[in-house]
């Protein structure tokens, strides 16, 4: 195996140390929060990468590269992409799953760049969605005034909820669980507070049998 000279090692180290600068270039003029959401993780994590407080894993690098339309090899080392890296970029990584980019674009043509990946936090939507089921949430669909009947991701105070919503007359939303052990409740859209936010509509799920 060919050994790297001291100068070569220094060059490699410099390229690695410049990761945060390349990440800034990749984000470009997008907001940190919006870019992080497109990647599938929080803006807090992204800020840690930008500040050099932590190093991203390979799946995270792939997610960032896919979102920014840059090569993984350039993002990680500053060098041009290899054929293997180009093949890997055909997939969108949302830990611990990977989705083929072409499938996402075909299945969700109007929202493939706005999908958030998460696990269902409780059993209130069983049997439709089991506790721990993986879901994709269209974060572009978060307007209270255009809600149609479906399953949505909500934040109520400090709680994250996945619930079925139904629009009723007089600007009222009925919030329901598929599990009969959980009671339904209603939200008056005109009187809602800042403690309630709509995070998006669930458009896909996968779970173990």
C-alpha cells in the first residue's frame, strides 16, 4: 500500500477541515431550517455540522448531497465524485431507510423535496399505524385552511401527535384516533393558539408485520 507523504496528509486534513465551508456552499441561499427538513433531520443537527461540533455519518452525507445536488465525495473530501458515489446518490437516505430517488419523484411529484421521515410515537393510530411505524410526511401540506380528511402530523404544546383529521362546518377540525381507546376531540380553527401547529400530512407508511 502506498504511504501518504506528510504534505499529502496535510492536504487531506485541510480538505476534511473545510467540510463546514463546503456544507455552507451546498446549503447556498436556503434557510438552515428548510434545508435540514429536506434532508430529514433537525436544524439543530445541521448547525452542529456547520459549527464543526460533530461529524455527519455516511447516510447523513448522502442525504445532504442529494438535497443540495452535489457529489458525496466532494462534500466529504473536496474531490470529484467517483462512479460508486454517483450510484449511491440515486437514493435518498432517511435513516435508517433509503428510498430510490426516482420512485420518490414519481410517487410524490409535487412534494418529493418536502418529505419528513419519522416514526409513529404512540399506539393511538393502531391498527392503521403501529407504534414505531415509519412514515413520510409532506411538510408542504401544512395550511389549516386547506386540510382535507386524512392523517396528519401535529405538534400540540410539547407533544408530537399523528392523528386523523376531519374538517367540519364552522371552521372546526375533529381530531380522531383509529384506536378506540383514545377519545376524539375538536379544534376551533379561529381560536387556535401558538401551542398548536400543523407539521404536514402523512403520505406513506411502512411497518413490520
